[in-house]
């Protein structure tokens, strides 16, 4: 008795400010929580799954049928696993719940999933939110979804040591089926924006695992903060790039220098694109939305410099296909995936053409996932 099962799909951002670092202030994003369609070409289940039952001892223990790297850990004095960092996402959430006074019995847990790791599809956030949803249901914990989002992000920042923002956890927790999620990371206000049913979200996995992502992420964050400080020296009293417009940047171009100017221009222009993207979706203007996706990729490639040859190739291949409205890289960059907005009737041909073209141009195999917007694990 007491057994339960939980599944959390993965998050696919369309547009997001590059300033979404450890602070996350000033960042705007619009994205979806995507689960692959069962009838899609080369579809995967694209979700994190957890199942378990209560046990009297205060320990989390996968049963014998679990994965070969299963391990038991006590809920008292949870520490990092120095050999298997992937386990730390579950441990971090469990530790912070305990520290916040949410005492639980132990559990036998089966954990698994087939979201590609290191592909820019927010697999770590899915694990964190799945762990929260699992404990909330199994132990009857009483906390609201936004608290859970903040705790999941703290687990990744403080326990795992990754200075991420909050958007991935937020989408994994609070997305809505058939909608995009518009999130303001300054105050965590959000709203759901309807997606038309006649389009598909298609993810193209380059097959190249993200390299140098954490170190480069930290460098970009530092550069954004340097840009804010430098703008302050010109007389602009701002705390984040959210408070700056493109005219301000042009006036401060010389003071910023080429590199900081480009980094700041990406953040400022991307925030503007997010607002325009929401307006386009609410007005049913998918062509405009797609143009903004292309512009976002170009900015990530040229100003923020986090794209790669493989990602650029996938976007260019997508741009040539009939029925494609827009494409951009997704995730932190340097490998991983692109996200494409494709008319529903063209999705199968698109998948085949991009897969074949990628193999022909680069000699690499791309996996294509046709997705639909899904509910978050803590929504409703």
C-alpha cells in the first residue's frame, strides 16, 4: 500500500533572455513543457518517471529491480554523491525538504527516464520536480507549486553547484497542456498563452553533448554583470540589463567595448523578443513568432556566442523545409538541441528531411522528437 507513480516531461524554451543566471532577475521567457507524441517519427517517451512505496526506515532505497547504479541514502544528514553526480538532483531536493521541516518516512523508489542528458532539454529540472511531486504525494506534504519551484532551483544552485536560473524548474512544475508559459523571473509572475493546435513543436537533437556548458555559462553571467557595472559608470543607475533598452546600449557602446556590448545586446534584444513573441502568440500570428525564433538563434550565435556548427546546421536545414515557421537552438548551447515550430501536416516530412540532411552535411545522426505542450507536475 502507499505505492505511487509520477512522470514529468521535459521543458523546451522558445525564447529566453541570456541573463538568466544565478540571479535570474530581469529575465523573461516563453516556452513549453513538451512530451513527445506517441505517433511521432523517432519518438521517445521524453519524461522522468518515479514510482515507490513507503518504508519505515528513514532512508530512500531503490528496490532490487531498479537500475544497476541504484544506491540507498539516509534522509538524515544527506550528502553529495561524489562519484555519481546525477544522483545529487534527488538528494538535493530531499535534503532541502528536510531542512524546511518536511519530515518523511523512508521510501523504496524506482527512478528512470529517457530524456536525453546534456542535450539542453532540462533533464535535471525534470528530475528535481519529479522528486518534489513524488514526495508531496507519497508523504502528503503541504506546499504550493511556486515554493516547490524555488526549492528545486535551490537544490541545483546550493547542493549540486550549478548556477542556473529558475525557468526550467518553473516550466516543469507549472506548464499547461496546449499552452506556452510566459514567465517573468523578476517576480515569478506568469501566465499561460494558448498554442494553436495545427502546429507541432519538433526538437532536433544534434547528438553532440554540451561541452564547457557550466564554465561558459558562468563566464556569460559574469560578462552580463560586468556590462551592468560598466553601464553604471556611464551614469545609468541600473541593477540588471532588464532596465536597459537598445538606445541606452548604443550610447554606451564605446564604454562597454565590443564583447560586453554584444553580450548585453543579446540580453536586451531577447527580452524584447520574448514580449513580442507573447503578443504574436496571443494574436495567433505564428509567422511572426517564427521570425522571432530565427532572430533569437542569430543573436545567440553572433552576440552571445553559445551556438555550435551542429546547431547552426540544424537551424539552416530547418529553415529550408516546407511548413517550418521558426527554429532556434535551445538550452545553454555548445551542443544539444534545436526547437522548431512546424505545421502539423509537415512534421513527418520535416523530421525525415532534417535527419537525412544532417547526416549528409556533417556525417552525424540527429534524433528528432515531435512534441506537444503538456501539463507541469505541480500544476492544478
